[in-house]
């Protein structure tokens, strides 16, 4: 019984760890794309 609980705890800990990593990747990707789009738009508007 205890071993089963430990496995569940380990699994949920791993899941939340991966979830946090994925969230971080998604956030940084979104920020990067937004910045990239802003730079491209700025250059396009500024160039004659």
C-alpha cells in the first residue's frame, strides 16, 4: 500500500515538474515570437 502511494506521489511530482517546464517553454516561445513580430513590424514600417 505504501509503495503504491509513493509511486503515485512520484508520478504526480514528475507530471507537475514536466507541466512547469512546458509552461516555461510555452511562455518564453510566446515572448520570443511577440518580440520577433514587433521587430519585423517596426523594421517594415521604418524602412522607406
